């Protein structure tokens, strides 16, 4: 086996404190380390700061490399980034889906285009500042690589690596994965690294903090449409909502228990991990559900509210005017600049007043350019218990642990970064993977990634 000094490691040095400390640790451990900074974005007009953030990041990264005493290289991957990440973003938003560019950046850029560049420079491994851990298990068929959550529960970034393959992982190193963030800061300050007090980056990976609608308007044209508020009465008469409730009731382990249709928690910050208090559903009853029933259970409620107009006389001169008739199911409460600029669960940017509680997007109808909203965290349209991942979208980080058709397992799942892990039953069928949560989930969003874990190990992911 090679000694560390014989192993050449490329650290993806971003100018941030995490990758800086990762480089420092690798150097201290005796590896032959070199730094590679990648530029992925040119257009400063899209960022809120309006300046070239990457130039400052490169300057800091170069100073860090000099301080540690490692070679520094630069590569421009902006063409690949635009084609494989940004264009994908535009395409997904145009379809009314909400992509995760950070996941795509890791799969398509850091551990593909960047990895290839590093390998050409002689690297045996590529290291990043991600807060996650890699474990290698030797088997008769060769090594198997696992991704474990980072030791720091407040900084675990395994979610962003949910699309990596075994081959990509074979070249990966995560030096700060078993260190908590305050310790990383302390190590940087102790070593007097120029990035020690640098704030964590925010916004879109390698683009920076942006006003998303303005960013998307580079390719997606604004188009005015209605904002429709949906009232509670709509669900009392909706066939899909009744089907969801009836189906969930039919698979309850305790037939006398009341099925939950609305999530308990209010926000991501106040949420707590779903504790394993026992699955409320019967595995035997779930197994009896047909593929078609599961497919329908996974579908969100669709909204189709017609508004009729009426004419009336107004004022002393009895001027003839037109207004919408009252509708028990909902009301047109505003206008928007394009349904493609909004996402399920969003509350900012709607510019809708006159409500006691916050108003949230519950659906975007792209063909008709309508945004449907509901008032309050407990609005029925925000919660759903089941989601589906299409067969072609299922990705197993551990192919050796992949589920077979008809199999049912219990995993912990998250549907967005920073969401506490939720207890769920995972069902594999011919028409896809179905994830049935013990408790309803708020804001299940098409285009995002659902990621499943067994204990600390992330096993796979898929596009919702």
C-alpha cells in the first residue's frame, strides 16, 4: 500500500474555510497535495452583490494555498457548468419543477468535469470540504464505498452528494467530515489561514446569492397570470383528497386510529427528527395496494376552480362594471409575473396582503399560468404523505443494496437539505419507488431530490 507521501490529492479549494481546513489536514497527514480552483460562473450581473465574487474567492484560495505551502492551479469550467447545471435549471423551472443545482453540481462538475481535470494533473484522489464521511468496505467483488452523514448534525452535507456513483466515490476524500464546524473554524484561526473568518457561501452553487426570478428571466419570459387562493371547502368535495384519506385509513395498523393528513411542524428551523415511535401503517396492508392505487396516492391534489363573472351598476351614474361571482372553493386574490418563477411551499414574493397568516404556494399550473395558494402552515394543500420516484430516476449509491420489485423497507428520508430525517416506508413496484411517510410532509416539491438513509448511511436518492 502506498504511503501518504506517494498519494497525490487534489483539493478543490474554493476560498471558503471548509476546503481550506481540508487542505491543511491533508498536508499535515503527509499527502502530496495540490489545490485546484474552478471558475464556474462569469456573469456578475445576476448576483445580488453585482460584483465578481469568484475573483475574490480565487484570491483568498491562492493565499490559503501559499500559506499552507501547496501548488495552486486554476481551471475554467464555466462552459460545462452552464450546459450541465444552469441549462438544466432553466429547463426544470420552465416545466414547473424545482431543481437542486447543488446536487447537480456535485454529480456533473465537482466529481466529473473537475475530477477529470484533476486526474490529468496527476491526482489519485479529489478532496472537498463537504461535511460527510466516506467508508470503504473490502468485499470478494472489490471495494464498496459508502457515504455517511457528517459528524456535525448542524452541517451534514451528505444530501448534496446523493447522486454520486461508486466510481466517483472511489476517487473522493472528505477530510472535515468527522469534525464539527466550530473546530474547523478553530483550526483555521490557529493556522492563521486567510479564510478563517470568511462567511459561508450562500445562494446557488458557484453563482452566488441571486434574486431567483431575475436570474431565471435570462431565459424564461415573464407572463402575467392569476393568483388563486384555495379555500378549505375545496377539499371536502375533491375526489383525489378523499381517495388519499380513504386509502391511508385503509392501511392503518390500528383501525381505530385517526389518519393524519396535515404535518405537525411549522418550519424547517422548528422541526425535529421524526422519532421511530412505530409505523402507523400495516406493512401487510401496504403490500396489498395495487400499483395503480399507490400511483394515485402519490399524486398531489390538482386545482380546477372556475370563476364566473357578473355585471353590476356602480356609483351615482350607475356605471356598468364586471366582477367575479363569489365561489365557495376559492378566490382570485392577485397577479403574478409567471408561474414558472414560483415553487411549492414558497411564501415570499407573492405580494398578497389581507391575511392573518402567511400565504403559501400549494401548486403552480404552468400550462394555464396560475398559482394556487393557501393561508396558514396547516393548509391542507401543503401536506402530503406519499411521493413517487420514477424507475429511471432511482439512483442507488450502494447498488448492492438496491431494492427489488415488491420489496418493502423502512428507511429515514429527507426531501430537502436541512430537513430533519423522517421515518418512512419505502415500497418498490414496477411503476417506480413509493415513499410513504409516517407523518405527512410539508411542501413535497417535484424536481427536488428525496434521499434515503439506513442509520447514518445514505443509500440512494431520486427526483420527486
